[in-house]
C-alpha cells in the first residue's frame, strides 16, 4: 500500500515568521533591539502589512518578540529563571542572574482586610492590612505588576520604610522576621486593561499570574503577593526527585 504525499503551500505569513525568527537566531537582531516598523517591513519584503502583522503576532505568541504601546516591536531579552521553591526575593534572584532589577512604588495604604485577604493572611475580615502596589522592572523593561497585602499587626509603621526595596529584607532587617516558607499558585492569564497599561502592552496580552503566601518561622502568613507577569519575561523551573516530600504534599499547595 503506497502513501501519496500531498503538497500543501505554506502560508506566506508563516514564511515571513520563519525568516524573522532565523534572523533573530542568527543575531541579526539582538536582545532589546527594536524591529523596523510594520510599514518599513512591508515595503522591504513587498508584502502586505496584514501579513507582517500576522507574522509578528506569531513571534509574540512564541515569546521571541514583544510589543510596547506606541513604541513598536522589540526583541525579547532572555527569560529570568524562577524557582518556585526558593524564598529569594525578586531583587535577589534577578541580580544573581546578572540582570538589573528595579521597583517602582505605585501606592501604599493601610486598609481593612477584605474577605479574600483575610482568609489568606489568617486574620479577621476588617483587620488592618497594608495594601502595596508596585511595578517591577528587569533591565529597564516593566515585566510585572504586583499587589502585596501585608499583615499590619506584625509590622508597625511598615509604610514608613522605603517600599521600593525588597520587602523580605525590610522585614528581616527592621523586624527580625525571616521568611522560611512560601506557598505558590500560578497559572496563565490575560492581562486586564489596567495591568496592561502599567506594563506598556495591549489589553489581553498573554500573562502569567503568580500568587505567593509567605510564612515566618512561627508559621504565620506575613504577606500575600499577587503578581501579573508578561508571559515572555519568566521561565519557571523546578527540580525534584522521586522521594522529594514536597512532591508528596504537592509542589503548589493551595494558599
């Protein structure tokens, strides 16, 4: 029995995607480089702007390029490696990988704990909580928006500290509190309009949601951190063995 091969013509936008991907792999375009405008590429390759846009969207989905509103398309820098089992702060693990972290404080307020926050912090609804919003950067690029709720009872006058620094270090240096365990949930998510605006991308851009609960040595939840990442900025890595007790208890327990 013979098998007949059918020739299927490759869509032109995929051919364009392959051409641009090859140029990225060959170093014609380097990390952080800005690509020519869609109009310029359309004229250079004598194809429609629709075709160029489809090729660019395919590359964006793969994480090879990213788009910033009103600025254009750029080559995506290498991803930061993130180990969910580590208690290192954002500043620590980004710096350790030879990159430059930065935090920008958006707001910091003392509020009453909502039902959601109270459940995760293990405190009554309405108890005092510090609500902190920050934008985090790697090498000057905004990569995630962060909302932290801190148990105010454990950290008096916390809002007087420099909250652009690592909150983990502030807790350790100023309150003699060491974080010894974290509980993490993560899943893909689309960025909302507000999140996207802070990260200079289009609403609906693919993202990664991480919710982290941190515990002190007494087993108390010190803070709950919700992070809304751009999908191409982070690579989650985890090494485990067959006898690892963490696997038996689930790597990502519900917080």
